C-alpha cells in the first residue's frame, strides 16, 4: 500500500471522502507523497515525516486540558487579539479579542479560501482532507493597524497528528500585523500546518511565523502568500524547536507593483533537522523581492535552505535578491544552501549569495581576553549574527522573546 493510501486510511475522518467533491482525494491518489527526488524536498527527511504520520493517532475530539497561563508560557501575549488553536481546533474560551476582528471556524478546508490552487504537495493535500477545519480571519480596513498585532497560537497538546489550517484575508488598502506561533508540550505531536495569506490591492501585511515546539515534535508547514497589485508583505520564519521541522514559503505576485521581504532564522542543535524552502513567483511586472536567511547549526544537526525564484515570461522590471548565510558551531554540523533560479524574461535583476563558515576565532579570542566566559562569548557572537533577522521583528515583546529563545538554544547546546 502506498504511503498516501495508508495515511488516508488512518487519518481521513469518517464520511470525508464522500463529502469532498473537489478532487483532492483523487489528486493525492495520483501524486502521492513527495520524496527526495523532488527538487523542493531534496534536503527534507521525508520518510521520517511520513513514518511519524503513519504511527500518530488522529487528534482526539475531547476538550483540551489547557489554560491561559500555559498558553502565555508557551507563546507569550503581545497585547492584541489572540486566537488559540489546540490540536488544530479553534478554542474560543482560550482566545481573546475575537469581538474586535472577524474570525470564523469552518469544518471545511475550502471555507474562506483564497485563489484556487491545487495542493502544493501530498502533505498539503492530506491536511485539506484530514484537518478538523479551517480558521478564517478577515482583517478589514476598519480594524486599526496602529494597535498591537493579531496573534494566532497553535498548540500541540495530545501527541496526535494535527492539521491546522488558517486563511487570512487582508482587505485592500489596509495595513496589518500578524504573528503565528507554533508551540507544543513534549508529547510527540506531528504537525502538518497550512497558512494562506491573501493580501488585497495596495494592502500591507507584516507576518511573523515562530516555531518553538517541543523536541519530540515533527513539524511540516507551509505558508502560501497571494499578493495583489501594489501590495507590500514582510514575512519571517523562525525555526527553533521540533526534532524535524520544515517550513515552506510560497509567494505569488498576482498583480504589478508589489514588494516582498522574507526573512528567516533556523538554529538546529543536537540531532535536529531544520529545512526551509522559499519560492517567489514573479508572475507580474515591476515587483521586487528580497530573501534574507540565517542558519546557526550545532552538534550533528543539519540546516538546509533552498531559495527558488521564478520570473515568468512577459514580465518586466523584476528585481529579486537572495542571501543565505550559515554559521557552523561544530565540525560535525552540516549546512545545505541552494539558490534555484528560473528566469524566462529579459528585463530582470536577480542576485544571490550564500556562505557557510564558523565563528570568528579572533572575535572569540577578543571576548575571552576581556574575561567573558566561552559560552557567553559564543552566545554574543551568535546573537550578533542573527541580529539582522531578529531586530527586524516587532513588537518589542516578540523581538525580546525570540532573542531569549535564540540565546537559550545556543547556551543549552553547550551546557
């Protein structure tokens, strides 16, 4: 039996196959799950993720045993409206400020969806079929962009396989700030997450995705961004937790004059595997994109980055930039970095750069000569290396929380 068939048999809710009429089951039957022969999955331990899904139980339907204090501890509170999903299901009694925004919970993956597109891969197809439902968030021009950000917290609690799906619509001409946090208890959850961001004409969205799940978690996630003409998006991806974590970002410029900055930071240690794949599809003219990713890898961990830029035929005025720098803290650590350019137009400016190195011995010696202990000196240098990504995050409460987590990750690796 194919892996996809096994997963459907184990995780498809009763009656869901007959209820789905959009061909997702058929798509999954035809395409199956990805493997390392697929370019976008070259560095991902796909077999281990599939095995985790095959062995994980479906999420329970019982009410979660969690309170607000634990949510605060796991994800923080940044002062604005906060949606809390536990094991992929929206929990209103743990959420705050829902009266200030328009949010609905629909027991269908298609509810409130953005532009129609086929599944990105077998994991995306599985999440559409096996997920408990979709949280749909509509950020209108009436909701003040000057206040604290909207926060969505995903908590893995039961140790089961969960498939959280979030669709966010940003109204034309509006400006908003969204923070997504993925956290879990150390129960061995398997998370297969999808977020769709539909950004309207001349709208602005700042989006931060922070993954700080427990070491026993397996996480595969994707963020699909659709930008209308004149829109501006700044998004970031932070990978700190989980035994295996993959974060895919796919951005499509659907209209001219749009801009994108996508930042990222991954810090695997021990035997962790962190994999980031970014695809920016310049399907419209006069659009600009910048990718800036930093990796800090320790012990026998492995961190990977693939930056994919597509410039479609017939477009003009494309400007795309990509940078990936990696810092190895141990001779056994491993970093993979891969620019991946597909250019089908002439009026293009595309640049890319990648480095893999180790801590500066002279800088480390200088700090040691000033009486700074080795572990603290290492943490200071790593913090400086990660600062370009971390310092661009807001609000201050999020920036400080991420900086503290980065310091703890580096410190624990050598404790």
